[in-house]
C-alpha cells in the first residue's frame, strides 16, 4: 500500500472514530473510491469505536457494496459490523 493511501485511510479512520454526523456525511462519497486494501484496513480497525453513528455508516456502506455486487467489500464490512456490535455488548 502506498504512503498516500495509508494517509487517506488514517484520516478516514480518525473521522470514523469521532462519529460526528457531518464528518461521516463528507466521507460517504469516498466509499466508492476506496481500494480493497483500504477497506480492509478500515474494517480491521472498526472495533476501536462503537458509536451509533459509525455503526449506521457501516450499515449504509454494506448496503451500497451489496447493491454494487462487491462481495469482497461486503464480507469485510459485514465482519466489521459484527465486531462493532460485539463491542456494544461488552
């Protein structure tokens, strides 16, 4: 993964952790541009936060990925959502 991609992923992760609705709205158009590697990194780190707004962001993203028949991203996102939900219960 290139340095620019890592920086972009880190910024997105930071905004996801904040869970602020306005920030999450700004991220929505970027979801389609992310590579599988970037989505994987984001999903791996998703359990860091379990804010309701972030969970909703991931649920919407999963629906998008399914609509585009992107099975790889759908699987990563579903796994991240499961981890987010598990964190909520602990």
